[in-house]
C-alpha cells in the first residue's frame, strides 16, 4: 500500500483502487504502457494487425464519489484554474479535442 497508494474513503480506509493522485502509480502505469506498446511493436510491427490502442481515463472507483487521501485533498482544495472560468476557452478545447477525434477516426478507416 505504501509503494502504490490506494484511494481512501472519508474515514481514511484504503480501498482496493489505485489512487490517481500518486506519482508512483502514474509512473508505474506509464512504464507498463510503454512495455505493452514495445511488446505489440515487437510481435506485430511488420504486420500492423493492431490498429489502435485506447487509453482509458476511468479510475474504476466504486463506493465514494472521490478519493479522500491526503494527496487528493490537496488537489481538491486548490483553486480552479482561471482558464476553467472562461467558457469560450473550455468550448475551444472541446472543439479541438472533437476535431482531433474525428480526424483520428477518419484516418482509421
């Protein structure tokens, strides 16, 4: 639990879910993903059977609505970034993401 911190509920009980607020968890995920991508390239590099890799951003958290660990509490109490207060900026970000998604999907066909 110390090496890979878990989500905590409001009472401080560790749950069986890795905390998204842990650098150790993020770094381990990045290493595992890089190793997976290397393996796919080694095994399938010449045939190109694998067309796409979808990275999920869901924590799979069941129970509390959020993580109450010390790291999560620090993030929760930070002020909302200024850009998030400007609807046009947020809308532009979503439009850019949507355009990129459509381009990526079209490129896959």
